[in-house]
């Protein structure tokens, strides 16, 4: 057996040993991207809910968030401000990585001027 044949066999073994780690790293990157996407949705939901509360509209539907995992809190802050906090428990469902990492708690808040506080009825 020549030296080139042994080196080729060694490269195959090294690839076989490192491939599971590479696959797990790629799955972790996918999971992080999904959590980042959910954080953007939570921030957007907080802004929409604050805007709806500021104008006296009903709460908007949650955009692509699981309603069972969402908690929304409305507060009057100071003089004429409305604040909304949205908390969401993002699932970690990616295979292998999801079993190793617990669900991630995400939060966002938005504050807007209460447009109904200063208005008087006609």
C-alpha cells in the first residue's frame, strides 16, 4: 500500500469523524436564525399592540406567533403614554439542537403617546 492510499484513507476517516460536528453546527445556526426571526416578530407585535392601544383600537392579531406561548401586558405610563410588553417563549424545534437547548424566552416593549388621553368627546 502506497503512502497516497494511506493518506486518502486517513482523510476519509477524518471526514467521517468530523461530519457529525459540522452537521450539528449547521443545525445550531438554523436554530439561532429561527430565534432571531421570532425576536423580530415579538418586537413587531409589541409595536403593533402599542399603536392599537394608543388609538383605542382592539388588540391586533399576533402575526405568526403561537398564541399559547405569548403574554401581552398593557400599562399606562406617566401622563399620556401607553406601554406594551410582549413576552414569547420561542420553541427550539430543530432536530438534535432542540433536544439540547431549552425554549428561549423573548421579550420586547413599546411605548407610544396615548392619543385618546388628550382628546375630548365632540
